[in-house]
């Protein structure tokens, strides 16, 4: 079992969007057993997305979907009991995806999960901006110090930046022993929209919008494969040939 979270200590960087897409990719494309946990109260955006989708897609049977649960207690005891629960589930679940709010205080669940070494991989969306880059670097260092595998990636890329800028930043991250992905995700209007022309949510928790995502930006799929590794790619080939 792998515990993964797209997380950054900034608001609005794409955490929930990518956690939902990644969970759906793993579940519906890679056919993995997924559990998604939404820690980001009081809004619980991931859970809200699921509820909205079920409300407009009445024919979908919730039991066929990966479970998406809210976790609303931040106390250390609840982190310990969650860790125990996950331990008991490890033979039954391949991936646990955790969506947190954009803060990294000692009392925040994400901080506790990191300290307790419950998280295996943290994927940090970074916007192309000096402050965002330096705060992402500090955050990645903290996760690394707790033993987490950490991948950073540029999100909401405009594509107007000079390629040399990315090369220089790649070098800078490498010098700091940090793993910055080559898969840069462009700013895509369709990722902002709630639904596509079929009324299906792009940040969907009930299906993976294959066609649209490929058209929007293949870097998203490549990034997901990078997070999953070799095994995920094989599974995707299987899923594709079964289409
Ligand atoms: N690559 C992208 N292109 C265009 N829009 C994007 C992209 N990534 C994320 N967004 C948009 O940015 C906004 C914030 O995304 P999201 O809610 O996933 O961020 P978040 O980090 O979870 O925010 P919060 O801190 O409030 O939980 C959303 O409108 C989302 O659609
Ligand atoms: Mg969010």
C-alpha cells in the first residue's frame, strides 16, 4: 500500500484537482484499489465534488466507485488510530490518496502524517514564482527529513517562460537534492471549468476523463506515471488495450 498526497502549503495550487484526478487515474485506468481521504474541512472540496457528481449522474452506483471519506479530527490520537486503520487495510488497498488544506502547522493533519511516517510520497505543485519556488523547496526539505519521497512539479505553466529558466531551475533543484519533475503542467482553461460538454466533471471522482486529459495536457498522465513508476505504466498499457 502506498500513501500519496499532492500537497503544498499554499492555497489554490492544485492539490485537490490533482488528488482527485490521480485517484481516478489509479482506480479507473490502472484498476488499483484506491481509498481517498479528505482532510480539508470545513469545505471538504473532494467530497463535495463526489456529491455533486452523484447528484447529476443518478445512474452511477456509488458502491462501484473508490471510497472517498472525510476525516475531521486533527488530534494526535486520531492520527494514531488512522495509522492503525491503514495498517489493517494494507492488504486490501493499493493506494491511499490524502487531500489536505494549504497549511503546514504542527497541529495540521498533514504535518502529523508526515512525522508519523504515514505518507510515502508527497507531490508538490509549484507555481512559477520566486516566493512559491522557495517555499516549495523548504517544504520539500521538511518532507525529505521525515523520510518521504518528494516530487515537485510546475503547475499552471503559461509556456511563455524561456526554456533556459526551467533548465536553470532544474539545476538549482538538483543542487538542493530535490526531485523536480520534467512534466510541467500547463495552465489549462478546461481544468478550471467544472464540467465538459458532456456534463462530466473534469476533476471527476466517478470516472477518468481520458480523451479530455490527453488533449488538455499529456504532462498530467506522464506525471502520474512518474509518481506510480514502472508498474503503473504497464497497467495503463493493459487498460488501454482492453478499451
Ligand atoms: N493546470 C491548471 N490549469 C488551470 N487551472 C488549474 C490548474 N491546476 C489547478 N487549477 C485550478 O486552480 C484552482 C485551485 O485548484 P485546487 O482547488 O485544486 O487547489 P487547492 O490547492 O486544492 O486549493 P485549496 O488550498 O483551496 O485547497 C481551481 O480552480 C483549479 O481548477
Ligand atoms: Mg483543495
